[in-house]
């Protein structure tokens, strides 16, 4: 039992070291997805382009969508990015108001410095426009 505990601890330490080597803080960028109530939009998939290159895409299961509705946040992408100006484009597909298929996108131009950059793709309902809103939030 003691050996098993030691192996688990060492494995955890190795995973942390591996992540630090693969994604140093000076070049790290992480992208997260979150949703609010979602009465106006049933999320089906997300595709993310960073500087015109597809870096992440995900098809959502009903259980994953339920987890996002309950306040969950999904890490969609973790990678390296050089310092400078960059552009993020995200496309969302799913069911929109009145049961219609819906595809929308959002775009953000941002500057990457020497610190890690954390971005969140937020899907929110807009009661005023009776449509979903898609926004990219930069974590400070």
C-alpha cells in the first residue's frame, strides 16, 4: 500500500513537471469554455482558430452540456504562443431559438506578453434580443 501511494505521488509530480516543460509560463496560453442557463442555445460543437490555424474543436455530449449549465468550465486548449499580437476566432454550432440550427462566431485580437494568457469563451443568453451571445473574456 505504501509503495502504491508513493507511485501515485511520483506520477502526479511527473505530470506537473511534464506540463511545465511542454508549456512554459512565458509562452503558455489556455482557452476555456463556459455557459450560463442556455435556454436560447443548445451547444453542439466549438471550433477554435488561433492565428488562422485550427487549434481545438470539440463535439459536446448532452452530459457535457449539462455540466456546463451547472457552472462547469471546460479547458478546451492549452498550448504555446510567442509574445506579440494574435487573433482568436471561435465558431459555435448548435440549436438556436425556435429549434433552428445555429452557427455563430466571435473574434478577439489580443497581445501576448511574457506572462501566461488565459481566455474564456462565454456562451450567454440575451433576454433582450432573444438570442445567444458569444464573448471572449481575458482573465487577469
